């Protein structure tokens, strides 16, 4: 807090038009905000807080399905889960989710920019197109990728019909070099899983980006050009920093569900693409080892929270958010 | 920074067409280096489009723009040594005040950006807020930041797009004086776009009055006011009383006879354009006197009087129903009452003469936006 010196006086002088004195106190109905909050709070308590507590309790119980479980504060389940099968699947999940998020940003940013500033009267129509996939079930959408990427699927038949198979082969050898496919087929590979994740979560990237970019004052872009910034510099110094809140929101909405997703890996992957969601799923539903499944869920949640917090801090967007 | 060679800004036969609308219609202008130039006109007259073409934000459909004989017509905004103070200020919200001011210098790789930016902030008396964000500043302060951000680059031409439009009247007066001071201090060419005739007259060395995409008249404020070339300029710059008249013949002493509604008056021959007989005689309200002091006299009846302290404004109805406005300084002379019959007079040479084929209402109230 600076001392009340001459500098402060001149600042206050400029604010001479600020209202003086506190506004008159008037009777406020204090219960209104709580009444407005109540439905959401009740919903979250029943469907989020209670299940989370029950899951936490489950992770510390011992017993089996036939004889029932008892809370014994058995922390060893966590150590056991970590040592048995956690890390390869966890790291793979984070990498796949990270790559899918980066791709979604790469495709989504220009798309959001186009819709926000260049689409004119087509704006609403294009926005509807962005969310149109939601009209179909997640499973169907993901299965559709089998038809696209599969042997003699849409991609291969189109390539051979147009005599562009050499382009596809060139693409495949690129993917092989990146270890995203191992054989000649595109399906059942890391490439297919990442494609599915990118596709399925793209709308979650585009919509927050759109709402941010749409609010960007294009006069600032003009001002940057007027102040000797080339188009590249204008993007780096003005447009991108101002888009950060949208980028952060979009990447979080894409990365978090993608990291925990297992449908894409089940339907489009192979045994070498198992993601952490699949492990949790099989522990719950096939092995029926509830404590281990619950412990894995908690570890995943913690890791994601740490990643998200670090990311938001590093992006420096706390004040923009 | 390499010393850039400054010079006159010339706009030659520039036209800007937006689909069916011609915003700027074949204008030609030379703005001398170091002058404070105003483009004045009602909204939609093409003044802002002209400014944007100089800035490079719009490109002319035809014509050329040069600075110091260098053709800049097709250059991108960031390639020309021209900066703009935007009407909306357009300060970068994610940067603090010093970073905003330094933006242009840093894009051009000026090593000395910090010192120069601090000096520019000192010039607009805002050093104390260097580390604040634009939203923490009042409108007047933001305006000064926008000015500093443009000035610091020492452009060949500084463009001001209605820079004072968003400020309240008192602050606007203050900033007008401030802008004028800064311009004479830094000696750059300022091109100021405004619809406020008083603002243009207060600040500019010369003014181009624009209307419907072309320049109505170009000149220094006094010439424009005393000798408007069209009814549009006469009405847009201040108030005018336009009397329908006919030049009837020469009189002695460099004067000419004219008759308005059967009343013989004398006008300065030098002010009558060659070969014109059907004319408007224009007299500014403050040139008219209540009482028979001047050589030309008209009888009338006071229909309205409003006392403003410094002066009193009268409306006087002439016998044929036309009302003239008379402004009488509060110099101690007796004030007329509403309903009183009075004589309104002026001396030959105080009037200006315009072609009667022009619309007497052109430019009336055109700045009410």
C-alpha cells in the first residue's frame, strides 16, 4: 500500500466523479440467493458428494462381493493398485488425452475463429453443425470410426476409387514412423484411439473457444496492425493472450474427460492401447475388486487435479478466468 | 530507430466505394508537415473512411496517398509510419499501461523502448499509473494513454479519430488544449477527424469540411467562418442568417446594391461572386446589431430572447415572416423585450454572399448525432 503522497492525490482527483459515501442500506431478502442455490446444491449432494464419499469409503474397505465389505482403513489397496497395473495405462491415458487435446485445439481454433468472425449469416447453422454429433449416441459415433478406418472402409475405398492410394500409403508410413500404427491397418491402433478421442471431444473445445473468440474486439487487431505488428505478431501478442481463457476452458473440457475415457480405447484400440478407464472398468465389472477400482479412480482424480491446477497457473489465466 | 524522412501528406483523387455506397468521392488534399489538420463533417460524410485509408485500415478504390512523395496507398498498416488514436481507444486489456505504450516500439525492435515509453507517459502526465491495467483508468486517462501509445512512435502522421467523443464536455475542453499543447511540443502532423465544429476550430490550423464524400471547403478556421463557400459550410460552422436577395447594381466605395424583399441593402462588391444575381446574403448572428447602428437596417419584432450571461440571443421576425438570430454581447447596452419592435442592422462587408441555387438548409443540425 503506497503512502498517501502527491501521486495518490492526483489519482483521486481524477476520480472526483466517483460516488461519495456508501449507498443507503436497504432491506435485502437474505434468503433469496440461498433459495436460488438450493436445487443445484441438493442435486450435487445426492449425485456427486455422496457417491464420492461412498467411493472413498469403498477404496478403504476389505472383503469380497459374496461376503460383503467392511471399512478397515486398508490403505494398502492404494499401494497395491499403483504397483500392480497403474503406471503404463495411466501414462498412456495422459499422452493420448494430451495429443487429442492438442489436435482438437489445432482443428478447433481456426474453426471457432471462422464461425465467430467470418461466417456471417451461416453462424447459427455452423454452430448447430458443431453440436450435431450429440444427436447420436456416443457409442454409435465411435463405432462409425470403425467404418471409416477399417480395412476396405470409407477411407481406403475412397482412396482406391480416386486412385489416391499412394497418398494413404504415404500417410500410413508417417503414422508407422510415429508408432501410431504397427501394421498396415489403421484400425485397432493408437492412431484410431486418438482419432476417436479428438473427434468425440472436439465440440467441447470449439464451443468455449467460440464464445471467447466471438467477444474479441476486432478493433484491437486493427490497433495492433496500426502499431507495427505483422499478422503473426498480432496473433502472438494480442489475439492469443486474449483467447487464453477460452483455450484453457476448452483444453480442460477436452482433456479431463478424454483422460478418463475408455469407450474409444475399447472400440478402436487393441491390447496395447489400454487406458486407465478400461482398467477401472474391468476391476469394477469383471474382476469385481471394488476397493482397487475405487482406489484407482481416486488416484486418477488426484493426478488430473494436480495437472489442471499446474496448467491453469502456468497459463497465467487465473485473473482472466 | 532510423530517422524517418517526414513530409507532407498528400491525398490525390482518392475514391472509396463500398458496394453501392461511395463513401469518399474523388478527394484531393495536401496536408503540410507539422500542421494540425481537421477533417470536419457530419457522420457519414466520409471523414473516418479517409482517415482509415491513410492508416491503411481501408484501401482506396482509386487514387493515391503519399507521405513525403513516397506512395503508401497499397502498404499494410504495419508497414507505414502512421499511427492512430482510435475513437474507442482500443487499449490492449491484457497489457499494463507501460506495455500498451511500448507496443509499437517493441514491434519495431527499439532497444530504448522503456525510456521512450516512460517519457511519453510523462508527456501525458500519467507516469503514476504505468503499472495499472487499462480498465482501472477513467475514460480521460485511457484517452491520454491511447495518445501516448501513438505519439511514442514519432509517426510521420498521427491520426485522431474523434478522440474526444467519449469524454464529457469539461474534460473535452481540457483535452483540446492539452492536445494542441502536445502537438506544438512534438511538432508532428496531426490529422483530426471530428463532427464537432467548435473542436475543429479550436485546435486545427486548417480544416477540410466534408459532406457526402467530397470536400466542401478547405481553409483556416477564420476563413471558413467569415467566408463560407457554400450554405452547407455556413450552416455547419456556427449559425448563419441567410437572406434571399438580388444584386441590383454597383454602388460607390467598392459596394453593390442588393434588394431583399424590397429593402435596399449594400454589400461589399469583393464578396459577390462574378456574374451572380440571385444570391443568399449571409450574416452571422453576432455581426447583427439591435438598433440602427449599421448602414443596412431591417425592421422586425422580437419573438424570443434568451439570456446566457455573456450574451443574449434574440430571434427577430422580419416583416415577411423570416426569423433572424441576433447575438448581443452583454456590454451594458439595453436589452430588448419579447414583442418589442426593433431595428436590426449591420455594416456592408460583414456579410458573405452565396449562390441562391444552393439549399438554404444544407448542413443544418447535421452535427446532431
